[in-house]
C-alpha cells in the first residue's frame, strides 16, 4: 500500500494536469506514471486515463480540457471565466 503522504503528493500532481498547456500533458503524465506504484489498480487507472484523456486519439484529448487561460487573469476556473464574460 502507498503511504498517505506519497499518495496525496501524486494525486496533487495529477489534479494539476488541466492547468498545463495541452501539448505538455502527455509528457507530464508519463513522468507521473514513472513515480506511480505498480499495483494492479494503479495500472488500470493509468490505462483508463491514457485511453480517455491523455493521448491525441482519446475520447477527450488534452486540447479539450487542458489549457492555460491567457484571456482572463482573474480566474483559473474555465466555467467561471465563461460565465463572467457571458453575463456581461
């Protein structure tokens, strides 16, 4: 079993992937995979994330969800930014 501080550290890195430019997501995910424990559940999770979100041919490729928002420096939340501009 992975010690809790290590698991939190790895999850913290994983949940920061959407804030990267889409062209850096794949390399960053590969680095994250290299430090992940090699358990059956982790490998299944990694395979799922790769197939669904990380590769260019995935269901939701990185260009759809990972991007650096340059237009609005007030927020890093895409939905909040959209609604702020939509409502104005």
